[in-house]
C-alpha cells in the first residue's frame, strides 16, 4: 500500500518538551485531550508509524486504532471539532527553541464508517534563516466499537491525498 521508499518509523523516544503559546484554547487540539474520555475506557490499541525518510522534505503517517467494549459515541467527534474550532492558530516552540506557527482549518472528511472528522493544520517555521512549510492532517473515523485515527504530516513537500485516503480506506476496510 505504501509507495517504494517508505519504511516503519519507531515510536518517538524524545523527552523534549515544547511550549504552546495559547494553552487555554489550544491544548485540547495539540495534545489530543479530546480523546482523554475515550482512552479512560481502556481500549485495545494498535499503532503503526511510517515515513518516507530522514531528509529535508519528508512525510509521515501515523495510524492508531482503538477498540472499545461499547460503541464509540458520536459526541466524540463533536468534542474533536470543538477543539479544532476553538484554536484557529497557535505557535508551538520546540525544545530546541524553534517556533512553529500553525493555522488550523476545518476540512471535509471522507464518507467512511459511521462518522468521520478531519482537521488540516498549515505550519510555517524559520530555521537558520531558511523558511519551511508543512501540513498536518488529523482524521478520525468512528466505526461501531472502533475509532481510527490517521495523522499525516508533510514537511516541505505536498500532501499525498491519494496515499492518505488509501491508508484510511485500507484501515477502515480491515475492520470486521
């Protein structure tokens, strides 16, 4: 499914912390606390991470599948949308001191599962006098007792929407 050159990416072991400029309005979106109530139900969780390389231009896909004993409530995606709507822009400063400026947009989610949600985040940064741009896409799909989360990040290269939707469709299609 993944193009040639993509490989498994290990879980991050970084202990670096970043600083958020607007924690009151943006913590829920940035730290995904909109999933906290669901995660307290102790779901069975499976994760996969892939990247197209350690280069200046790079993309990564993270897939998380959470399965619960009860159906995932529709309100879960409403909470995610409220987190997105309350945070139209923010700056997150990395542990190395680099400010990353994000603008957050609603986006059309594909018609998959019982309900789907998508948010697109455009990022700009300047590192050593060089400007960079990136995109972060977060998608959630609710299917019965399962919540699928696919996050796609593209740094200094365009988002491969076909690949993103292919991964999402494949993941949804693999559910029993």
